[in-house]
C-alpha cells in the first residue's frame, strides 16, 4: 500500500511490477493502475494498492508506464498474511444486471455469506468507476454504505487488461449494491462482472450415538423421527402416480431340497478315523491293565 502527500494533484498512472534475482535481469510480474482522484464534492478517491506475488521474490521494482503522469510516493506499508493462516474460500461471480432506480447494481447472494473480498471486472473498454459498496439486512431495510472503492479497467489491446485489486471486505451479507456517483460515465451494459470470495463454513460437533448423522437447520425444536413423505417430497400425490406398484402374488410352498448324500471318499475317511480311535482305545486299555502287574512283580 503506497502513500503520497495529501496535496498531490489528481493523477492516474499505470505501472508494471518487475522482479529480479541479481538486479541485472528483470522480468515482468504484472501491471496495474494507481489512482489519486477526487469526487465532484471534493472527497478523495484513491487506489493505492499494489498486488504482490504470492511466491517470495528477492528484488521487486515498480516502473511507471509514463513517468510524466507518475507521482512520488512518500511511504509504503506492507500488508502480509502469515503462512498457513489463509482461510479456505470459494470464488463466486455474477454479471451485473441493469441498475435500479437509484442507479446502483443490486447483487443478491442467496443468503447470508461470510465475505472476504470483492472484485469488479469488465470485458469492454477503458473506464474508472468509483462506487459505494452497500448492504442491507432485508428487502425492506435501507441500504447502508460499508466501503468505498475505485474499480477500473485499462484496455491494453492484445495484452491482458489492467484491473483493480480485490477489495478486502470481511463481513457477512446476503445482498450487495454497488452505487456509483450520479452522472458517472458507466461501462457498456452487461459488460461488468462482480466476483466475491466467500469463507467456507466448517461445522464441528461431538459425535454421540451411531452414524449416519443428520443436520437440521432452521428449527428451534427439531421433531424426532422420520418426516412424512408429503413434507419431504413436493407434490407427493403426483410423484406417487408416476411410480410403479408392487403387489403380492399367489403363495406357493417350495419343497425342501433333499439332504445331499455323502460321497464315498468322505465315508472312507470317517471309517478310517473310527478304526484309528478304536485301536488307540484298545492299546490304552491294555497298557493300563499291565501296569499294576509289572509293579507288583518287582
């Protein structure tokens, strides 16, 4: 994040960010725009952020596209995030429809969403668009401004266009509105797209009982037991008519299969085993009979 003196004349300057490992050979990492403008009422509109690469670089430098339109910063602040602390997130986007009666673009998010950042991009032309980011708690509530930012797009022909960095905005919202100042020249209709990053939700609970587990949402006192099919399946009567029907047929008792006869080889094995047991019993009995007689003669 760059800082420049408060009395600096309004400016808009493009730049390219370069990196080097030896201060001799430089390669381009990306391009962007820095803005220091003012509204019609004199309120400042600035874009001082320079997006740095996620991978570490040894040397970085900022090179102005046109030095005559540049500004000399008097300071910079590094905004870093420790490794491993980035939350799991999901990227979503929507094309902006026609503005409402106040000239703002309304974007429903489909329910409360834990937002992390916003990004406004376009597909046509070069433009600078200052906006107020607004939210409201219900369709009947008044809009509340939660942030102000300047989004832009600079067309570079065949090269990728320059766009503003994402606006960090950690809050929960179910509906957004981007409201530009009245009289602002707007980009072509249907060319704007709003992207937002949502923090993924994680549910942790102490598992008790046997799975599978079920999650019930929106009930102060969840009902026990299964729900009726009429509550689970919309228009159950019509859906039931489309299903096949099953009915019981005539009962016919089946005869039990006869026990299979033992094969001759198995009978022979059982006979040999029986004879062996009998022979072992005879030898044991004979030894038991001879034992006391031999001891008495001694």
